[in-house]
C-alpha cells in the first residue's frame, strides 16, 4: 500500500458528487486525467526552453499523476467496503455494484 503524503481528511467536502460518478467511471477518468497531464506536459516542453521551469513542471506532473494513480487504486477496493472517497469527496456506490451498500 502506498504511503499518504497528504492527509485528505483535512480537505473539506465541497459538495456531493453526482449520482452518475460511480467508482468504475472515476477510475477511467483518472486514467484519462493522467494521459492529459502527460500530453499537456509534452506540449509545454515543446514551447518552453528554460531548464528550471521544465524541471518544476516535470515534478508537478509526476506528483499529480502519482496522486491520481493512488486515488484510482483506492477506488478499486472501496466498492467492497462501501466507503469510497476521491480526494476527500464521498463517492456513492450504485446498488448494482454492491447490493449491500445503501
């Protein structure tokens, strides 16, 4: 299990996620977000020539991708426990995924 660098319980719940945001969809969206980070980083690297800015951007992209991957991994296991959170936001589990969750 990966170590947590940030305590996500200190992030206030902004609002309730929509009912269509189930764990399977959020896992797929996490992978898409990681791909967007990689493509965005590549595009910026093509434009930016400064080494310091490139290094900072690379660290930021790796950190964001790591946190998205970590949250995606948690969504895989949370359906069984009926307790899903994505960056501190509660995710409702559809009854067809686990009938014991209500």
